[in-house]
């Protein structure tokens, strides 16, 4: 009886075994990640920030973030205005909440754009190699010779400020590094014998890329993308701080800090609160990235 | 056999574990052996049998974070090594006891000229204040001893072939004329022709210098060429030990694992049609079976093997840890 | 070795051409023409057209680029600023020392605490000596430099009055920018040093050194460190790009008259010659830093030295 049951559950085709293995791999990674208290803290923080950003409209309407009230100019935190008010008497809590929508959107959207564009290009040139590889890598050499923020500034200068333009600018600056990383891990994997075996078995390029190369590179991709979100939140904040980000009066964390710096002496909470949110989001993504890296490759830890 | 005089190295009931957050690997499980001056002792077994761990424990070079000695003692030249402070141990390493590692490709510092790496050992143990010239002369001497022209001492490891690198490693180990040399699979990473050269060289140098040696290998041929005494390890235990004659005498009693090892070597003289490999794999060291560790793979296994760990039986210099020997004449159980 | 450096310098030429062309093309998308910008809003259309004609604005993009680069390289002329009418090149030369001082100080500061603490935390892995520095490093690396700058300003200028808030009057003005830039950078440096060191102390040759009887201090600083430095150097070079980005924000915050402030002002005023010249100069400097890193590699690693200096080592 027991035996029969066991048999019915046992994987009996190659495909089943693959699925079975895949599931247990992710479960195993999740199990290890759960044990990492610092990484879990990061996950909780980032989930909370994302939740607040999504629910911003339910908590305070967007109009509150823009409504000026000179009577409340530079008001310190109070029961009514938890984070106080800014130089125009606008509620800082509302501005921070709605600002987080922009900051997180930029951070995540640029990371995913980089992941998609950089990942595909990297996999392609890594796998195809030859002249295409040479050409793309030389072009990327030029791209990456321009410091990230500087390049983003040039793009914003040409296209003007605005969320979409920032996203394009930041994504463009991060794609070269990502292409390089994916390319080298593809080259690494492509050298492995099982790829050779698969190719000898007559598998097509697309098949090998999607079945063997990508699943093996996916760990690196996830870790890098998580870390990217952290650094792109910082880049976006830096651009907005320089006044090259979004158009005022739209709130964004970096822009809030920039607006607050005039009142540094009288109302330091205007920079400390949005500044803290930038750090918290970036820190949370960084520890999550570290935790994921350790969970994906536990050999690195001991 | 009478008891030996003062042994150079005595390992008694040594047990070593590797602990990480996820698991505990029992690498060495209560092994004992000793080694006299100028003697060569062979430690044979499959990958993962605990040979290298034994060697590293003797040198006190176990990975600090994970490796842990859980029992037993090691006595070397009258000193209890496991209780020695680290500073004392540094004086022994390289000076009295040296080690040759498995992979010459990775065991040399890539950014330091080879001469300097050999010189370092001399400088570290320069109790009698040798002058710079004397040290340089000694480096040249030891290089030519291992067959490398002294003119190459300013070159970097990447400029040497694998075999040449292993010669450098050997020169480095022998430069202070240690009393004991531990060679951990010194030829595994090399081509077969180079292997023979290196083994021949080690043997010659050992005889010339009178150094005692522990030869760790999975190659029974190397053991036959070089060793006085041999121990066969399996899953962290010594399952058979004796003089080279004891082990290689086919008509004598052997542990089934040892017989399996010999069955796995191609032999042109016998007419066997095919090799007889040992079925199965070594047991998982995080979860060793009860009773005899070899019982799951043993072709002579009885019911007792799964339950009771076998004691050691002895016939002269020959010791075997197997229940089968209980019934044999001339073999008597040894007190633990 | 000389051949290697010469070859690397030659390889810089296409990179610099590519970089400047790319920037030139991007900035060319900025709306407006130089004539109306230079002459101001009240100018007559004929004068604007004439000015554009004189400046060569009516030629195709590639030709204008050619003329621009020819003037830049052979006449040291990067055009005139729309807003101040001063030559961009003089302005850049005057501001460059400020920016270089800020960047150099910050890098030195970050190396001084990042590398030793990184080594310490790798050697003492999983103890408090590891957890505290790495935790702190991650926290620092998650801060934008301008935020640290603001907090420093709040404490040390406004409350304690130790340092001036803005300007570049004396050496004192450079302290807070150095710390603001250096802290997050040092945090990154610490993390890279640690992971590189962790990798290295597991190498066989480190065990060989121990087997020789070398004391731990020698094993770490002599054998492991020299090897672990290689990736650290690379990262220090590459992250110079990140540093330039934060440096721009820091300069702006502390009102230092550096290249960063210059470019930011240029972008806000749509001052095309300023932006083009400033960004191209910064990008060229960055390329030279990367080159310096590549060359210093060869000094540390004999394998690379051998590869570049011909067949024999």
C-alpha cells in the first residue's frame, strides 16, 4: 500500500524530474533566506515601503501633497502633521508618501528595464560571440567610459526633466555593466560540458539559451537586479537633488531633500525624514540582495 | 613485534569533524597510528576517506571556522601538538614538519618569485642567524636538488609547468630539512610520466635526507614503491594497517574493502576478463551507517555487520578491523 | 612595460572619440540654436542667422563635431559659454583643481578606512569584528553623499561652527566634502575588500604559507593581501565613475567651484558649450583613471605584466 503510494508520487519522466528539482531548488533558497534575519528585515522594510507607496492615495490624497498653507510654514511634527510641513506649508508626510511612488517606480522600473535589455543583449552576444560580440563590447566600452550620473545628466539635459526621461537616462547608464555581467556568466556556462553535450545532441541556439543558459544565470541576475534597485534609487535621488529629476512641485525623495536644504538650520526634519526614507529603501534592497546571494550560493558563506 | 622505541609521530584515537550551520561532517573517526624516524607511512583510500583531514590536523591547519578536533591526541617529537600554543606550532610547521599539497597549480603564491617563496621558509626559521648569502646559497642548493636550475629562482610560478611547480613545492618543504614530510597526493594533478619522475625524486630525496614521510594517496602502486607501513582508510577509519608486505601479500587475510581496492586495478598478469569495481559509494559522512561503515557495499557482509562496529584484530604487525577475522586462526582481538 | 603603456594610450584614442561623439550627439538634441542663445531674446533674426553661420551651426552634425574636436585638441578651444560669454576651456582649467582635490581626498579617505576594515572583517569572519564593520559599511553605502553632507553641515557648520558651510576659502572647506563623499565610497570599498579577501584566504597558496610556519600577520598582509588587492584596485577604478556622480552633488551642495557645479549650472541654463565641454573633459579624465588602474594592475600581478611585455617575462 505504502509502496504503491510512493510510486505514484515519484517522478517518472524526465520533465517531471526537472519540475521537481526546480521547485525544491527555489524552496531550498527560500528556506535559507528565511533563516537570514538581516535579509528578512530588508524584505519586510521594502515590502512595507512598497505597500505605503501603493496605498498612498488611500492614506492621503495627492492634492494634500501639493496644497500650500503659509500658516503652517516649516511647522514641526505634530499630531495633525506627523512629519511637519515644508517651506510652503505642505504636509511632509503626504509629500513623502507620494514621493515614494516616484522614487520606487524609478528604482524598480529602471532595474527591470536594465534586466530585460541588458540580459537579452548580454545573453545574445555571449552566446553568439564573434563579430557581433566584438562590435557590441567595443560600443559598450565607450558607453561605460562615461560616468553613470554624468551620462544620465546629459540625457536629461537633452530631453528635459520628467519621470520617463529619468528612467531612460538611468537605464541606459546601467545597461553596459549588466550586459558585461550576463555575457561573462553566459560564457562561463557555455563552456560547461553539459552545454556541449546538448549542442552535440542537436539542440538549437534558442533552446540552449532558454533551457540551460538562462536557468543557470538566473541567480546572478536576481542578485544583481536587487542590488541595482538599491543603487538606482540613490542615482535617482541624486539627480533630483541636483534639480535634474522630476518637475516641481511633484514630490520625490531626492527633490524633497533638495527643497529642504534651504531650511537646514530652522527645520532639519525636512531633510532628515525624506533622507531617512532614501537610506531605508536602499539599505533594505542591499541587505536583501546580499541575503539572496548567500541563499543562492551557500558555499560563499563558510 | 616489540613496542617501538620513541616514535616520531603518534596519532591516538583522533576524531575530527567539520561543522557548518547546515550539517556536521564526521571526517575522521578515531584513528591511531605511529611513525618512526626515517620511516615512510602510506595512507590509502578513496577521495573523502579522511586522509587529507588527518594530514591537516597533524599540521594544525584545519579550516578555522569549520574544522574541529573532537577527540584524541597527536604527539610529535615528544610534544602534544593539539595543546600547543599557535606560536609554538608555527615553529614546528615548515621547520620540523612540512607538507606537500595536492595541486601544485594553486599552492604557490602567484605574485611572488619562486626563489623568494622558498627563501621565506628559511627566513622564518632562521634561529642560527644565517647570513643573506648563506640563505641564498641554500635556496640555490635546494633548487638544484629538485632539478631546477638556480637561475630560475627569480621567475614567477606562472612561468613553470605543473611538474616543475611541484618540484618547487617540494624544494620549499625540504629546505629546512624537516623530520617529517607529509605528501598529500603529490602527483594526482600531474601527467603520468611526470608522476613517475616526481615519485622517484621524492623517494630519492627521502633516502638521502633520512626524512620520515606520510604518503597520502589513492594509488596503490605509489604505496608499493615507497612505503614501509601502510594504512587503508575508509569513511574516516583505518580499516587495515600493516607493513607493505602484509598489505600486498595476496595470500594473507584482508579487509573486504582492501580486496576490492586491489580488484579495481588493472593487472596484466592475471587473466581476469574485467575489473571488479567496488559497488556503491562511500557513505554520507554527515550520516554514517550504524555498525561497520563499509557494510552497505561489502560482499561478505553478515547480519552482525549492520549492528556492531567491528573491533580490531591483529596478527603480528598486521591489523584489520572486520568481523570476519573473529573466526580466523592466528588473529586475536586487540584491546581498544 | 613602456610598449604596454604606449599601446594602452593608443587604445584610448578611439574611446575618447567615441565618448565625445556620443556626448556631442546627445547634447545636440537640446532644443535651441547657439545664435539666439548667445545674442539673447531681443536679437534680430538676421543677426541670429549670421551668428549661427559664423559658428558653423548650419553644417551637418559630424562636420560640426570634427570642427569642435579640432578646435579642442589643437587650439584648446571648447567654445564660449552662452551665459557668461567666457571661454569654456579657461573655466574648465580653473575649476579642475577643485574637483580633483575633492575626488582625490575622498578616495584616499575611503581607502584608508575601507581597506583595513575590509581585511579585518574578512579575517574575523562571522565575529563582531566582521558584523559591525560590514553592517556599518552597508549602511554607509546606502546613503547618498549629499545626505551625509547635509547632516555634516547641520552638525559641524551650523551647530558647532567648526567648518564653513559653503565656498572654497581654505583647506577647511574641503574637509566635509571629503568625508561626505568618502564615507559611502569607503563603505563600498570595505565590502569589496572583504569579499576579495575572503576569496583569497581560502586559496591553497595561503595554506602553503601557513604550512611554512608563517605567522598569521605575515600570511594575511604579505601573501593574501597582495593577491586580494587586484580586484580591489579594479573596483576602486570603476567606482571612480560613481564617485564622480556623487561628487557633482557634493560640490553643488557645498558650493565648491568645481567642474560638477559648472556642468549642473550649464544644464539648468541650457548652456550647450558648457555642458558639452564639461562632460567631455570629465569623461576623458575618467578614461585616464581606468587606464591608470589597468597599468597599476601590471605592477601588482606578474602574470599580467608578462602578458603585456611580450613573450618573455
